[in-house]
C-alpha cells in the first residue's frame, strides 16, 4: 500500500518525490520566499549527493531495509 505524502502543516497532498515534507504555500508562509527557496535548494543538493535521509512517516523505505 502506497501512502500519499502530505504537508505536515496543512495536510494537502504533495509530490512523493518532494525533498521537503511541506507544500510551498506553507513553506513560504513559515520561512518567507527567500529562506524557503534556500531550504529546497540545499535539500535537493543533499539528495543528489546521497546525504538526504527521508523521515516522512508515509515513506516506505524502511520496508526495503528490513531484511
């Protein structure tokens, strides 16, 4: 069963491949546009380097590591 990824603030559905656990509307509302863009950029760079660990509860990657 695939769980939909949702914004931690407003619960709207967000893309499964998103590097952040919140929607852009909430992210900009919380941190402002400039800081939000910096967060997304840094998270995307971390993912491309393999340094990003997924913490979203809906993430099923734990199932792959349970052997």
